[in-house]
């Protein structure tokens, strides 16, 4: 399975960051490609999310479920339809990474593990003469840009001010 891992440091206690991440429906405010987030549940294990993305002539609703939580350190989830993928939000207290003017810090990590061949082109309504492989190649460069934009907006909301955010992105294979 391939994976993508994105992390950054936020200058808040882990519990505040955890509560923010548990409120998944508000993520639609951060991404220009994320159109809507619907859910049934309160973010605890068993909560289902229906996440609608749109780009170009395509629209797709991902179905995911929270599988486990370990407050304030981790929220595990998995995709339940069309794609074999799972991951987690991780929050690690890292006070040594806080600058002198900040009281504390934590590293926030989004880890996604997926099987690239599990996407079923029959389940995605593609325009005529457009292949799923073509769409994937076009979307890959957008993933990094969108991740940076979303993380910067989340950090600004969490901390109450905009600042440059150092985003670490790791992938396997090195294709994103």
C-alpha cells in the first residue's frame, strides 16, 4: 500500500487541536475542492462522513467512518466505499518545538494509507473519453498545493492569526 503523510507544528495544547479535528464537518470551509461534509454521529467511533469533492467536470462523494479514537492523541478512520484507504489524525505534544513567545506546541499529522489500484472507475462518473489514470495524473500535483492551503487555513483558525506554516510531506512511492 502507498501512503501520504502530512505534518506541521501548531502552537496550542493537544486537547484543543484534538477537539478542533474532531469537528470534521467544518473542513469544507478550508478547501476549494471540498464542497460538502455530511455526517451521522458526533465524531466518536462509528461516525460516518460523506465528503463531496468537486474538480473540473468531476464530483465524487467519499464515504468514511471513524474507527477508533484516543483523545487527545489520535483519530483513526477508513474509507468504506470504492477505495481501499485508511488513516489517522495524530497529535503529539512537542513543547521543545515551541518558539520562546509560544507557551506550547504539538505536531499534527495526517497519515493516509491507500491501495492505488483499488479505485474503481465504474464507481466514478467520468466524462466520455476520460480515463481514471488521466484524472489521477492531473490530480497528483494539486494534492500538495491543496494540502498546504488547507493546513495554513486550519492553523490560522486554531491559533487566531495567519503565519507561515512549515509543512512536511512524505509519500510512498514518491509520486505525489
